[in-house]
């Protein structure tokens, strides 16, 4: 009893866990991502078996683009996608709320990949390539599986919006039981909200900067190589442009899709009115991996030991350095406890705002 009333000391629900009403949606989406990730993993294993190197050569090739081991089934982007699919699937099956936006991001990306392949299948010549290719049927089946998995994820998780935080639910439950919540300090929640918005906006600005630099670099490269916009867009959006059946995608599609994702996530993060933490973390981690491969390539080719003979090489290094710093920063910020948008600040407090003797800072430190 305190001030004539009872203090509710019961532990509230885990703020990072999905609401019970959304458990089925999370598990359905997680299972779909796991199945598709397993299919791509099978292709990876097949490539290792059919390749001319060992398992160690494969792991070296994950980070060293100049490794002798050649794997034709999947590229580095698809390797990163496999890890992202399995990691997000595990989070969704564990009902972690952070997995929702990450799963939706993967779903939309896979839908874009499937759309590119559907455009390619509209060409009779491309369908003939599928018919004559030894593994064409298996590749097409994998594409169809990806389309189904993406649709399941989007349909299941789009409506699964968390309407209230764990702290608010606990307060309402205590009010129904005639108990007075132990924490009522609004200023602490406001401080937490301000800190979270600040981190979100930092991530958004970093992503928008990456999008602008990548778009400018792409336009400059097109002008240097005299590639018109129509040709570039056809390579990016038409699966038949490559003229061969493959699970990996063209560099044009990868670049264009990455710019779109960076712009969308950057705007959402800067506005900070939606929880995009999971999507930021997934995409930043994938981009960080690809950037590290670029740094390894520059290292093994002796780029850092030679002079910057052209402006192009200097700009390339500056772009790579910025992307490395930006993606690392977003991964660190998005994995930090203070970025979490789940639950109220009072749920994590001890000290003056919660009747204790220690004070918690907005970044989770106690002192």
C-alpha cells in the first residue's frame, strides 16, 4: 500500500513481443520466410557440390570477390538474402515485434524480384530458354515459391499492427483491478520518445545520403558508358534482358532496388512516425556485408597502396567509405536498446521517475 492505494508490481507483458492476437500472423510469415530461405540454402549447397572448390573456398568467396571458387547459382546479394531470410524468420517465429518490418521489407523485395521475372516470362524466347535449360524447371519452381512466400508475408503482417505498447496495456489492466501504476511520470516517457525519434532521424538521414550518392554515381556511370535510360531500365526490370536463366539478379536491378529501398526507409525513418527499426537493421546489415566485400576487393587488388590516378577512383573510395560508415552506424543504432520503440519508458526505469534510488538515462545506462 502507498498513499492509501495499492502499487501494481506485477511484471507487464514483454514489450518486444507481438500481441497474442498477432501470433498466428507472425508464425505464418516466419514459416514462409524459412521455407524460401531453405530453398535458397539448398541452391547454395548444390553450388558448393558442383563447384570446383572446397567449403573453405566458398567461405573465402563470401568476402573475397577475387577468390578462385566460382559459384554460378547465387551471387553475393542472394547469399546475404538467405541469411536475412533465416534470421528474420527466426525472429518472426519467436514473435519478436522487430521482425515485422524486416519481414515486410523482404516480402516487398521478393515481390519486386518476382515481378521482374514475370516481365521476362512474357517473352517467348525467354520461356524457351527455361524449357531448354537443364535446371530451368527447378529455377522456375524456386521463383514461384518466392512469390508465394512474399505474398503470404505481406498479407499476414500488414494488418498485424501493434495498437498499444506494453506499458499502456499494463496500466489499463491495473486500473481495471483497482491498482495504481507505480509510474506516472510523463516527462520520462517524453524524453524516451524524443531520444528514439532522434536516433530514427539519424538513420534516415544516413540512408537518404546513401541513396543520393548511389543515384548520382549510377547516373554518372551511365553517361560515361553512354547507356540510355531505356536500356538501363530494361536490364533492371526485365528478366529476359540477361538472356539466361539464373537465380541471381542483374547489377542494374540490384542498384535500382537498393536506391528505392534507401529512399523509402530514409523518409519513413526521418518522419519517425512509424516503427521501421527491423527494416533498417535488415537492410543496413545486408548493405554492410556488400560494402565489406568491396573493401576486401580494393585491398586484395592493391588499391590502397597505389596513387589515386583518376578522379573516378577517388570518388569511388569516398563513396565506399561513406557507405561503410553509414551502414555500420545504422546497424549499431538499430540494435541499441535505446532505439526500441516497444513499451513505455517507464517500463525500463529505476530511480526518481519510478520510486527507486537509481536513475536510468535515455540510452539505457543506469547511474
